[in-house]
């Protein structure tokens, strides 16, 4: 579903981006072996119950870079009347219309290479950010035309909370010209990881400011019975130094009559 119609937010985005980075690294490994997927889309990525990330459906995968390779014959497929743009199609325009790179949508099989998969990864990232693929339309022919001729709508027009830097990464991966995309799947993964690291650092700095400046007594307490972090208000209010409060179970500072209720 589009994020406009859900409660999905930044907390939902973190595990999806982690999975996306794994997909990028999976594709990077395939590329290192001379294999391109050619049908990357969210539907072909499975997230397991224990953190597994699996890229499925390598039915259109192609081994490239072999000496003397002759390529594939281009077979024209009749798309007229088809309105299911999420299904894989075979022929001159090979792949899934809603996620196809422009060179795929144009049927230029000789131009399909690792950069085509970079576009597919960008389409998956676009879906992570917005809840739907970069292009849609009433039928397959119209979707293919839009892929070839139009720019995708900026993700922030679909979900206002999309971070600008992450949007820029997505749009670059979806560039019409393959040379304008990321040079590799690994480079795309690194760009997303770098953004995540900056976000974590800024969040930590904001939390530090919040803890330091607040006049209220703020604490992070663990299930092991110890405080993990306290702000200066504890020292001012209770008279104990912070290192004293952190060194003992917090119940030891509470009157025996109140300990059960505190637990």
C-alpha cells in the first residue's frame, strides 16, 4: 500500500533498508560472477522470520562477459490489452514492465548489463519509500512508454517524510541513462549505509542534547535492574552522583515499602 494510506514511518523504514542493502550485496555478488538478474522487483525478495533476505526468480538471469557470446534473439511480444504490469514478460521487452529499465522497455537486449540491475534495485528502493513501483498505467504498453519517456514522480510527492538524501539516492539509481546510475550494486549499498550512519549519528547527538538540557529526571533503565543512562537532573534532585546511581540496582535507592510497586 502507499505510505499515504498507512501508519508506516521511519521506524518501519530501518529494517526495510537493512534488507535492501542485503539485496544490493546479493546482486553485487552475482555481478562479480558475471550474472545479471534482469527481473528485480519487490515481489522477488523474501524476508524470513529470522532476518533472512532471499532474492528469488532467477529465470531471466543471464551470464554476460563470456568470450564469443552471441546474445539472445529478440522476439516481439504482443502486449496490447494486457493490464497486469506486475507480471514478468518475455520477448523483446524482457522483464516486469512496472520495474523495467528504459533499455529493457525499448527492447535493446544488447544494452542490458549490470546497470540494468542497478535500475531494478532503484525500483525496489522506490517501492520501499512509496509503497508502489516507479511507474504505473492502464496497460502494459502505456507503462513501457512511461518508463522510456517520463521521469518517475519524486518519492517525497508520495510520502512527505522521505529523507531528501535517500530520495536522491533512489532517483540516481533510476536514471534513464545507465551511465548516470551508480557504478555498481555495491556502490548503491554503500550510499544507503552511509545515509543510515549519518542518521544514527544525528539521532545520537539529538538524544544527547535532549538528555543534557532537560530539567526533568530522564533515565534509560534495563531489565537487568540497572540504570543505563541518567541526565544531570538526577544529581541535582537526589544528591547522588551519576556514577553512584549507575553502579547499583535502581531498587536499592527506593524505600523497601515501594519496591514491589516499582518493579
